[in-house]
């Protein structure tokens, strides 16, 4: 399936991957273009995190949890965990820094969040995510089959629905989403996996924020306000408020040098199409 409005999406045909699909959705929910098998289910890896974060924010708006309640290591809160500033290590339950001191990207932090929401709501987190986010958005091909940090499986079609929601929220108050896409604990340095040390390493609540990072997985022409996530399974979702559009690309080849080489020019070409 192709669209002449975003012809650059066809560049995924040249990526060195077995299977790839991509789409662009505008802030009004219209799909500007798509390419490849958009109904194919791909492991999302860390693109799971924005979905999980959205469910955590629903739990916050429902009053089940509070963003500033204690969670994780001593002195840390739900907000610290969402913004990767709790001090927890990447993939083990070990404290590496004081809360708010450094940006330490942490899968463990998202697993703590999942446990917290499950306990507060008395609903297993995968079920809560389904009820709070997936079902209301019609994301019928998406499931969480393990860790809230990395174990969702989804399709481009479903993630287009999610990207449309984030741009024009119905499940959350728009002010909550604005908080999620705004830098939380500004000025913190840290490592962006795959792209090295970043000063600063900006994040919102569950979403990475482009800011002035270089190198980066988005485009050289992406606005600093661009936010989203990429995954080690060769997946990404970005939303650029300045062009009022989002792009999803899913593949079945692990992230590596091929992605670093392909994704930035791809995004620049997509943005050029959108700005025409």
C-alpha cells in the first residue's frame, strides 16, 4: 500500500531487512501515506515504553497512582522512573545514582512501574494496558507478552492509531500529554543507547525528546520538539509537533549500523515530503 503524499516511505524497500513497514499519520488522524505490510506483527522492543508510559499516565489520571509518590529506589518517584532518572541500572535492580542526578536509561524502571500499576489497580499490567490504551484505540493486533519495557508486539496500523492519539489526545488530558513531551529534569547528561553520550540527554515522561542531540536516530531536520522512541528490534516511532505529523517504521532486523545509516536520511526525506 502506497501513497503519493509521502513517496519517500518507499525507501524502506532499500533497507537491508527481511520485512519492513512504515506509515505517516497527521495530527488530525489522517494517514498521509504508508508502505509495506502495515498489518504485519513485529516485536517492538523499546517502542513498548511509550505504550506502557501512556497506561501509567491513565492510571495517574484515574487516581490509582500519583506521579510524585515514592516508587523504585529510596527517594525516587513515579516521575523519576518515567523519565529514566530514578538511578536504577539499565537491566538489573541495582542503584547507580541518586534520583534526579543522571539520565540512566532503565528497563528495570519500567518493570517497577508495571508492578506499581498492577498493585494499585489490582489488574495485571498487560491487562491494564489493554483496557486503558489498546482496546479504546482499536489496537486489536497489539499485545504485551512480558516486560512493560520491551515485550510488546504490534503493527504499523495499530501504532498509527496510537500516534494519532498522542497528537490529539482522547484518553488523557492534553496537559498530561504536554507534560509527557516536555523535558523532565532538564540538563541531565546520559547515554542514549546506540548513539553514545548526550549532553543533555533530554527525556519527557516515557518519551525521548530530540532536543539538540547529535548523533540521533531522527532526522537532521527534525525539530528539537520531536519526541518518540526507537527499539533494538529495528523499530521507531517519532512525532514532530512542528510538522503536525508522526512516523512509524517497523522491521524484523535488530538495530545496528544499518539503522544508524538508514533512519536519519529516511526521516529527512519524509519531513521534506510533509513540508512540501
